[in-house]
C-alpha cells in the first residue's frame, strides 16, 4: 500500500478464491481498511465459490470516482451482465451460504488427497501444499527434466504438430506428453509467464475418484520415464 501511495497506483484486488482458504487464518482483504479504499478495485466472481462459471457473473466494488469510469467501459463492451445471471447471483448470495461451506470442505479433502498422492513423487515433481484456491503447481526436478529430454528424443514429435513456441518450452511438451500418453489434461506452467516454465498446474476441483485416476496415470507415465 505504501508503494501504491508513493507511485500513485491503483490496486486491483482479485478475491475470487477468498472462500477457499485452507488455513486457520482469517481472510483479510484490503477492502477492510477504509484508508486504502480510494485506490482499491475489489473484484469478486460467482464462478468459484458458487460453482457458477457458466453464468458469467461477477461484481466489483470501488470508489465512485473509479466506478464512474469503469461503468463507461463496461457499458460500451457488454451493456450489462445478463439479467438472468444477476438474479441467479442474488439467489446465491441469499441462499447458498451453507453450500459454500460444503464446497470448501470438499475442496479441503481434495487438496489433502492430491497432496498425499503427489508426496511420493517429490523426486520428480516438487510442490508446496497450497493454502488457498484449488490448484497445485508442482515444479519438475532435474531428474524429471533429464529423463524427459531422453524420452523426447525417442518420440516422433512431428505428430504433435507443435507450434514453434511450444517446441521450445519444456512445460508445454511435458503437458502435451501427459495429455497424449497419460490422458491427463493440465496447464503448462509457462502459461503463467517465463517463471512458470518448470511447472505444471493441476486443478483439484474434480472428484476424489478423478484425482486418484489422474495421479495413477501420471505415476504410470513417470514409470515409463524411469525405464529409459
Ligand atoms: C484468479 C482468477 N480471477 C478471476 C477468474 C475469472 O473467473 P470468471 O471469468 O469465471 O469469473 C479466474 C478464473 O479462473 C481466476 O483464476
């Protein structure tokens, strides 16, 4: 906040995962501090906490001096959020508080499960227990990178029809290998910028059965790499 004051910056606070906090700490938002509000644009989407991704509905809160400008752009782009979705969002706020808690508990169990499943793979994929949201972001170890490089040489990557940018990216190729070989769809870390390059992003939003199947398939793929 001091930095924002010093450089006259606005802060965009994207709090879509605020309901998926798995520690005992209480969630703190900058919006709690009145002194920050002039610089703050708070965003919340119904997609995550209320599992309403398809409804395309969200809201923001900001100082009036900012919302007047934001509305001008919003109006020109989309006129308004679909009215049916606005009603659905209202219904969620009024009626779904308990469901939100149920989701959080389910995600907490899934988080525990995926971390347990990945624990024995730390030689290949190192990760930290996520404290919030529903993703793990494991980093490939040197062992995985070396084995993958050897494996890759034995494959006919032409069949993958890679774009140049993908050809040069380890995480892209690893993600595609997992897609084609292990039938697991995940996001290559490079999608989050160059620092993500050695990582994979897995969402544990799926059922516990799917999480187990996913890790089983990944383990089988790693066993193949081990043989090389
Ligand atoms: C951090 C974050 N913010 C915002 C969004 C946007 O969600 P939606 O466009 O479904 O409202 C996402 C979706 O993945 C997200 O991960």
